[in-house]
C-alpha cells in the first residue's frame, strides 16, 4: 500500500499555476492533503473512498519545468511542442470485498509511466488560454515484491486550459477529453477470468486488446498567497469497449472525483519569468 500511495501522489500531484509573463520563484515546495472517490476498478459497481497526504512542488527552470501542466522538458526548438512525463496509478483491490471478483486473485496496486508528446493547437496572445493535443503512451506494471508487466496504455486527448476565469481572477479551469486504448495484457489483468476461477455466474473470459473507453475530466484550482486548492470530477464511459462482454464489467458509465489542499512551505529567492 505504501508503494501505491507514493505513485498515486505522483500521478495526482497538484502543481502550482502561474500566469504567462508572471515572475515566479525558481522552485516552490509544500505539503497538503487530498480526498478521492472512485470505483474499485474501471467498470466496478463498488467504490473506494480515501484520503492521503500529497506533496506540492513547482519548478520553473529554463529546460526543465514542473507545474500545473506536468513535468516536461524543452527538448525541441519550438514553444508549441513539449515532451512530458505521463503518470498514472490504480489502488489495490481485495477481491473478496468485490462481489464479482469473489474467490479470484486480488488486484495488486499498479503504476503506469511513459512519454507524452504535447502539441499546442491554439494559444491566446496572453498565453492564458490554450488547447493542446496530448499523446501519452504508458507502460503498466504491478507494484509488488516481483513486479509483473501488464501491458501498455495509449490515451490521446484534447486539453483546454483557461487561466484567470472572467470575473474570477486567480482561478484556473481545465478540461480533458479523449479515448483510451490498451493492450490485451492490460485488459486481461482487470477483466479476464481464468477457467479455474469460473463459476456458474462468472464464466471464463479472455479479454482482447483495443478500445478501452472514453474519459471526460474537468478541474478547477486557485493559488492563494501560501496555499493551493484544487478539485476535479471525471466521467468514464465503457460502452463498446474490447471487454464489453466481460463478466467483471458491472457499470459502463461512472464518475470519480477528488479535492486537494496544499500549503507552500518554502520557495527559492531566485525569481524567473514564466512564459508558459
């Protein structure tokens, strides 16, 4: 559980927002707390609710940056192309606590990471608003004493980001939407049923790779003098997926949500201009 918590913190890390052209400390660091509510796994009809501590960090270097747009490096001679790091994680699930998985092996906590190419399709003159096409490809593996590779995930999406909402200065609104595709091994881990665990109500099932559903996410955040507050809500639809007929798929439409509060405890005395 400790390993999962560490990866989950990285995957949901709240980065500091900064308006384009604004001068910011080279780095900022702090700590906070977050609460989440989501299904035990995508498509489960049983939920998990929990709270955990979260780190807060921002770095505005010339070539390496970590902020509300993620961790990225300036590897191209273009201000419209970024290579970033994409992270994701899922919590452990005790199968005996999940009706559809009773008697099956537990789901280990998993982590996903890999490169993400960001292409800026549109940006306002003030750089306060932009639309990006994001192309992340992540390798997935279990977090245990002997980690197992469980395939890969590709989730291209459009990201609309709006800084300083009209009439609500300091607030930042973001939207993300796009399909998910995954390998057979990834789908088999969550939705496959080995013949030895088959029952009259849960027939054996071998999952295929391919379409893994759509995700729509909206987030809202605000940075105060020494604190950061953010929240998100996510809607998933699994209709028409490659595992559409899995006996472990209970809900094809569901929502997840989370909220976080962080306090800035320290910052660099060196200040730099933030252009994006």
